[in-house]
C-alpha cells in the first residue's frame, strides 16, 4: 500500500541548471498538490493539478517554474535556471477526492542550489 | 487577510499535561478540517480529520470543531516529549481554488 512517492529525496543543482522533481500519488488518487517549505517556515502552496489539468497555479512563480500531471506517469515540478533562493524542501501531496478527503504527503525533495 | 490562523507558539507543556492547540478560519463554507504533525526536517503527517461539529477522539488526540464559531482545536492528553513538533491546521473548502489552506502551524514543546 505505497504512499506518495517523491524522488529524488535530495537534489543538488548549480545555479542556472534545471531541477526536475517527481511525484507519484497514492494509488487511486488523481489530485496532486505541490508545496514549498523554507527552513523554520510554513508550507507555501504552489500548484494544484488533476490528471492532465492545472486547476490552480496561483502559488507558483510566473517564470522558471512549471508543473504537469500527465495521463500516464508521475507529476513533475520543473524549475529552470535555478537560483540559490530556490533551495527549499518541496512536498507533494495527493488526495482521493476534491473535497472531504485529506492530503497525504510524500517525504519531500530537498533541493540545494550551489 | 489570513484565512487560517494559529498561534505560532512555541507552546510549552510539561510531560503528562494536556496540550491544547487552536485554529480559526475565515470561510464559513469550509467543509472539512485536518490536523497534521510535522517533525523538524520531515513531511507533514495526518493525525486527525473532523467533518462535523463536536468532538472526535483517537487515542490521546481529540479534535473539536465548532463551525458557528469557525474554530477547530486539537487536544493532546498525557503529552510526551515525542509529541514535540509543529502542528498544522488545514481547512478544505470549495471557495478556495486550491481547496486546502494550511495555517502557519503551532510549535509544541513537551518538557520532560
């Protein structure tokens, strides 16, 4: 009964490189959320996706960041031309339904930009 | 205007005491409410869900919901040092495009 799977757990990128973060939701879940968290800070919503659709991307920076959740395969959060300020923990969560079911979180990807 | 508010803490309680964590929300259309525990450096872990007014108990945890007052709380009985963590309140409502809104979290410290 696998939970939400994120990979990689740790990712180191040099400034200007691209970072790709992957998230496989729990089995049967079609709602995926991405959050960013800086040390000692709260969760910051980035984007909410359903299969093949971006529902709400109001928390995502307009430039360099993109997300997708294709019909087949994991959800991908892509950060182009990373900068030091992108260093953070990125959490993916999934839910069974749109309402009245909780989010289940993956273990996160810790991105470090050097 | 913040939609989900929590005291940031830290809230310190002695071992064995009851820890009381509070959360208020602004949207009366909110439908479901969740408490998450997050240890430092780890991901949030769901500990309680509550959907209707009243109390819901699970082991040492009790969630309390009062929709009229737009208030949800979490009580932890017989607090243990292992309960020391940040507790996040989350609210689910169809008025939020993203469906879920998290509070900033309350840091709890249980002193041995």
